[in-house]
């Protein structure tokens, strides 16, 4: 327990409303993790995998209605409607609270209320931030143990008066006396689910879902939506970015952050094995980056998370060997296939088992032609288990960022890599970033979805103000202290529809050029859209690519770019008056350059 009176009062308020049968304050110990795991195995909520091949690993199957983040049920309830902006759902805070309180009334009957004190970032780091999540889901507790730093040591840092983000969660499935629980309790009615943020009071209220970003409230809800507002108010950046350490053959290292939308291989990139001899990539984080200006003037970043909540389908020894090595033990799997030898399998992992149990708990065989794992099946694994985790990944001071990459999936138009002329131009690049959809869940397949800085679903305030904040960061720093900004596109195709770029470990070739640019070497040419590698500046050694194919990767077609402009204008128009004038000017400058 804690001497923090406001925290105790807050927990008591929710206990009285939700009426749980018990309250448990999480201490974050291994014993706590093991006890909850064993209870969930005993109740049938989880399956323990084969202890020899998958030591201390569990498999869960979710309710079919509860398989992913629900953007349409995600709300930013700022006091002033305009502050949420046109890209977020909004409701007046008091109205939302009144509505949700009705749902929370008695919602934990028959269940335990868990109190999870957690730290986003190394405990005690000046960049870290504390939250407390209340939940009635033991699945959430064990996932939070992996994804964040949990327990008594967090309460010690919080002391008697520390500030914390209040994160309230219930699966919304009370149990009547004697009622048997289901394996995955939730409220299956999508209209009853709410993932609500009150940015002005730093509160999160989540109801009805037990899955991922809807329920592990430290991740998207706290570390992005609430933290983006804190960052705006306090002058730092909370971003949807991976962080890597890049080391050249001479042993010199720089740190790079990168924002790619979902489905663009962020975790693969964060754990890449470079194909270029002597180059090394090490992981600091795979999803979220908090950056603050340090005493040296530079922007230092931490990964606020302690684990990876990675998408399983598509992950294999070929696409991401380091992820495969990370998830061999102490890992929670959700919605994967259970194999006859008590292991897990998912699409593209390798040879499928002859038969198994699919993510819905039904007998399954590959011959059925149906997918065995859900496309959004996940692994939750401790970051410390990653064989290429950088030794300084938990440095409380963070790591100085030299370059920021923006990117998306574009089959045409956008070159392999473009360097921004300056910070403002880089912010412009990030603001128009988009990706062609590969999963129907995010939009029509193949259609371009603009996702500025990959923050569209995660920015806790008005996107126009968010761009203004980025521009302000640039104005308040010396140019030499700011990271350089790049736009990358691994997904360009030839006129015949073939991928032009091998991707994966060969992306290190692009990183090599960026490294050389940061170190003031590496030559570039000016184009209307920014600076591209000069002829011979990008290392193609050992790649079987013709000179024409290489040229195609970098071609800038003014007509194709001019055809982009109406879409960009439309995207900007949606943001209205709050779009910074500097970005309109960048757009006009691009238009002029494309004519000239
Ligand atoms: O569907 C979910 O709840 C997970 S979404 C997710 C998980 C890990 C990292 N990034 C994401 C994302 O949607 O960006
Ligand atoms: Mn993400």
C-alpha cells in the first residue's frame, strides 16, 4: 500500500463504484506474475506452452469481438471541443463521465480490482512518467508486468505527493453469484466499448475491451495520447517512433528514431540484421519514443516501454530473427495457433503443423484454407530478452537522437530516401506522410491513408497544434542540436509491379548514407522535394540491381508529384485554421519548385 492519500482516495472511489469482491495492489514481483499466470491456466483462460521449448510462455485466445484497437470507440474528451481537433472523436467530458459511470456501476462484481502502479520509462528517469492503472483483468496485469515497470518500487518514487496519470480499466463483464467466468471476459457490443482520454486532467477511462492498446493503458493511451498533451504543455516530444543505435565499422555510433504507420515493419526495422559488413543495428525501442532537450542542447530519447507487443503473423526467422529469439521464453501469446506439441504457430512463421487449434479455439488444419492465427495476433515479450538490445536502452538520461525517419508504404512517386533541407521542411514531410493500406481494418486496401508522423490515431490534441508544436521545438533549438529529418520508402515498385528495393537488412544501406550525412560526409543532390543521394553515394555493393533500377528508386517525376498536391491540400484543409502558416508556405514552395 501507499501513503499517497489522493491515490488511495482515487482507488477507493472506483472500488465503491465498481463493487469488486477484492482489491489487490500489485507489487510487480515474479511471485505475483507466476501466481496470476497459474490461476489463469487453472481457470482455462490461458494455456501453458511446452516448458522445454517455450519456457514460461502462455497462450490466450480473445473473444472474437475483441481483437484489436477500436479507433471508432476512442475519444479525446478535451474541455474545449476544438482542442481535440477534427481527427479525434470528442464528447464533452462531464457528459462522457456520466455516461461511462453508468457502465462502471457494479462492473467488477465477482472479480478482483487490481491496482497497477507503473512507470513509463526507467524508474526515476527525468524523462519517465508514472501512471496507475486500475483493472479487473489479470491478463492486463501480467501484460503490464512485461510492457512497463510495475509495483512497489514505482510507489516509492511516487512518494506521498507525486503526480500520476489516472488510468481506469474494466473489461465490463460482472459476474453474478455462482456464474462461471468465460476465458476472455469483455463486453462484446462494440457500442458499449469506450477508450476515453481526458487530456486536461491526465485521465484515461477504458471500458468493455480486454485487448492490447484498449486495455494496456500505459501504451497508446498514456505514452502517446496523454503524453503528447503533456509534451505540448512542457516542451518535449512524445512520438510513435522506434529508436535504434547504429554503429559503423569503425565503432562510431549514432541514434536514430523512426515513425512508420502500422503494417510497415517497425519491429523488423528496430531489430534489423544489416547486410552491410561491419555495420550494426541495436534496439532501444520498437514503438514509442519520448524526447526531451537535455542540458547539452541535444534531443535525448527514451523508450518508455519495457517490452514488445508485436504482431505475430509475418514474424519469422527470415523477416525478424531477433524477434524470434526474443520470444522463446517468458512470453505471452494472444490469438495464435496452438500446435499439437503445445507450441504456437502463425501464418508465415514456416511450415505449418498438420493440425492445431486456431485462435478461436476450433480444430484447424492448413488444408482448411482458413487462417489459423488472427492477423492481429500478438506476442508480449520482455525487451531485455532481445539479443540485440543496446546496453544503454535503460539509460535514465536517454540517448541523443541524430536523425528522424518518416516513412510509409508507397508503390510509386516517393523515392527510397529524401533528406529534408531543414527542420521546417522535415516537419512538412512528416505532416504529409501517408501509407497505402494493406489491411481492410485501417481503410480500403491500396488506398493512401495520410497519417502524419504516424500519429493520426495517437495524437491527444488538434493535429494543427501538434504541427505547430513541432515547429516551435525547431525554433527553440539550435539547428546543429536538432536531429536531421529523412523521408524513406522501402515499398516502391517498378512499372511492371515488382518491388524495387529488397528491404529488411538492406535498409542498412540507407542508414549508412544517413550516418554519413549526419557525420557531414555523404554527398547529396538538391531536388524539388528535398535532397537525394548523389550518384554513387548510396552503397549498392553486392546487390543485383541494374543502373536503371537504381535510378528508378530515386526518380522524382514532377508530374507525379504535381498530381499529389490536390490530395495534400485536401488533407491540410481538414485541419482548418490551426494548420501553421509555415506548412502552407512549404506546400506553396513545393508547388513552385515542381513548376520550375
Ligand atoms: O491492436 C492493438 O491493440 C495493438 S496496436 C499496436 C501494438 C503495438 C505497437 N503498435 C501498435 C499500433 O497500432 O501502432
Ligand atoms: Mn505502434
